[in-house]
C-alpha cells in the first residue's frame, strides 16, 4: 500500500483512463505518452515511467487475457461459481504446464552440457 493513498475522486478517473488505454493497446499508450510530452514534458515522462514499471510497453496481450477472465457477475450464482472454479483450474493447469516446460528446458540444457563435457574430455585424452 502506498504511503499516501490516492483519494477516490482522483483514483476513479485514472483507473478508467488506464482501462480505456488498455482496451486500445500499446499504440494508444504510446500516443498518450507522446501527447503528454507535447503538452507538459513531466507528464510524458511520468507516463513512460509508468509504462515501463507496469510492463505495459512490453506485454499488452497478458492484460487483455486477464481482463477477459474478470467478467462481471451474470446474475446466475451457480454459473458464476462454475466459471470461477473452471478458471481457477485452468490457471493451475497453466502454471503446472509452465513448470513442466521449465523442467524440460533444464533437463535439455543439462544433457547438452553433459554431452559437451564428454566430448571435451575425449578431445583432451586424444
């Protein structure tokens, strides 16, 4: 939590502006930053810093997928519970799959390194 919490009257419009820019993608963020530099250079600099800090400059696609999953309630509590459970299961499976891929990469790297060391050992013996 920040040392000085932002008042709700300021936070609301900023969140709406951020969401509006996120919907339009990286080009909208860059256009806002350039416009910020033209109007008042510290504003453009602040937008650039925020874009880098929040990784909006590098990976917009992840935010769009997260926004798609955080849909509002449909009014049907059974369906909402099912949807939340399914999304949680999919996120867990995704996390497990990413971990599995990481282990595969590590095993491949180790095998390649072992092969290199073995071939290097054969060269020094000859």
